């Protein structure tokens, strides 16, 4: 990321604070772990000195709009802006309360993936820099070049919206072109026989510890009281048995159908490494196929489960 | 709690248990007509009356499977006939996504089926139930979560989970 981007950002946000347009600004600060950033909530100009713009700004900051109300500014990548569109559509935030600063995003680096690709621990990596179509990694005094596929977050490899869909200003920099749909990777699991699918998911659900990190980090999950915490009646047992985990994950998918923008945060934060995005992508593909609905893109298109057409697919019904 | 031996469920005289969510206006009346017309159908369904097929939350279906029922049937009014105008249209969208997701998660579509049965279709209700029962019989008992429970026990520390 160019040096001046950070300065530019601080200048823009300082001006917003001075003009009293925002009470908070959501950005990224230096992380406690190497090569990672952490969300930073600035309440005044002084806090802005902690702002960082790096090559691994993975967090979807739209999440914090659940709790931070009132005039607020935030930094968004193309993918995060879709969450904003959804939240505005859902009436969770008002567009006029937001000041959206767009971040040029060439794809975000996943340090764990890089470490795996070069065969080192992520603490041992010295430097990771994005250079055009390659990622240069300095480790053990040597420099290695990795293709983007081995260094970026999985979601970035199929990015359809590198440029924010809504914004009030854009930081200078290069806004990558969308990756053509044709290069979308196939999910092998979808072609497998049904018994193998169950074997796969039974094992995944068995590992879930129900920490609810996936739910807590999800910008689309904004119910004040989640149904898993409901106890009269109790719909889902809080014990992390495989069966209840199955109910929880499938139910969560149905709840975020239409609002899930495939931002990939659930999978990123999962401490057990459960490939939740496989489920989310299946669901978003189904919505596209059945109802031509893509979440977080068109602010005027109604959510798929709040509308219907007489000619909707009926072939699965007797 | 008494632990039932696994073999019991696999025995020859195993009969599937199927939970049927029937809409109050059409399918429930249709099922009633089946009975009053003296049409016989497999006694494997347990009927649960709901106000509308739109009332059937996907969570009900998941919970039914999790609870160990061998199959689920959801039935409502034909498109255009909903007492609440559009309940079944909305339900249809949810079920379309849910049935695809269940298939992807590895649950055979024969376990969770949907139908439109009107109040005058007593014969269709009998036919639908027979088909669902035959499908579930071919699949065998719902041991999706049971098999795994025994696997968990083998691991030791998680043995309290049932």
C-alpha cells in the first residue's frame, strides 16, 4: 500500500472530525499479531494517529455499525460496501449517518496462507509485499515470489466487486478490475454422492465448539436476541453436539440468506477451521440461480424471502 | 435414561416415523377427506396442523430431523389458493433454498418432501404419503446424528454429549 494513502486518510478523517460530520471513525490499527490489522474505533482526532492502511485489512468494519450509532465514518473495501448496502436496506443504519471512505483493494493478504505456502511459521516471516500480480515474501533472509492464489484470502481470488458500490470519497490508488466469472473455482463437494457429503459435513459439524464467533462477526446477523439463546422454547441446545451444530449452522444460513454478501468473515474467524464459506457460497449460488438475487448490490431489489413470483421454481414440490 | 440397542431400529419390522406439517386450510382438510372417504394410507405420518405452509419455519424441519424423525412432509395449498393470499408463495422460496442446502449438506431429499394438496384432494394426500413413506423406507432409519453420537463416545472427553 503506498505511503501517502495513510496520510491522505488521516487528513480526510481529521477534516470530518473538525467539521463535526462524524462522532466515530472505523478504520484499521496495528494488530497484535504480525501482518495483521485490528479494527480501530477513533473517537477524536488524536486517536487517528493509530490508523494504518496495510495489505491485510481483512476485517469487515460494517460489523461495528451494529453497536456504534449516530454519525460515523468508516473505511470500506469493495466487498464490505455490499454489507453496507444490505444494512441500509434492512434499516439497520441510515445512509445519511454514514461517511464512507473507499479503500483501493488489490486483494487482502492472508498471512497464514503465505506461511503455509513458503513452509514457515507465520511469526518467522519478515516481510510480505504485494507487487502487481505477485506477492513477495522475505523469510530467512531470502526473498520468494508467490502467485496471488497462494497468498490472498480465498474470497479475494473471485472478487467481483473490488471497487466500493457506495462511497462518499475514495482513497487514491488502483481499483482492480473484477475477476471474470468464468474463473470461479468449482466446489468439488457439490459433485460428490450424497453420502460423501454427509460424511464430510458430519465431521465438520462434529468439530464445531459453538463459540458463536461466526455469528458474532457476521454483519448480517443483527438480531438483538439470537434464536440460539432463546430458551422458552429452546430451539437449539447450547451443547455442541454434532446434531445441534447441524441445526445451528443450517439455521444460521437460512437466516442470512439474502443478507449474506459472502464477505468470508465467519470462516476467517472460525477457531476450528470449519469451511463455512462452502455452505454460504452454495446458498448464494442458489439465490442467484433461483431468484436472480445477488446480496448487497441493488439497494432497490427486495430481499428474496420477502417477495415472490408466481413462476418461481416448483419442480421440487409434489 | 434407558439406552435402546442399535439393532432395534434396524430390525425388519422397523417402520418410519414421518412428521407432516399440514396447512390448516387445504392439506389438513385434504387429509381429513382421505379419512372420511375411507381411503387407506400408511399410518407412519404424525400430522401437525399449522395455520399456513408459510408458518413452517425451516428451523422446524431441521429440528424435526435432529429430533430423530425419519422423514418430514410439508404440505400446503396449491399456488394461488392460499387463504392468506401469498403464504405458500413465500414458503416455496424458503423451501427451495432449504431443500438445496439440505441436499448439499448430505441429507437425502427423500427425507424432506413438500407437496401441494387441496381440501378436495383426499386421494392425492394418500398418494403423497405413500410415496414419502416408500422413499423414507428405502433410505432406512434416520441415524444421521445417532451414528455420530457413538463416534463421540469413543473419543472419551466428549462422552457426555448425547
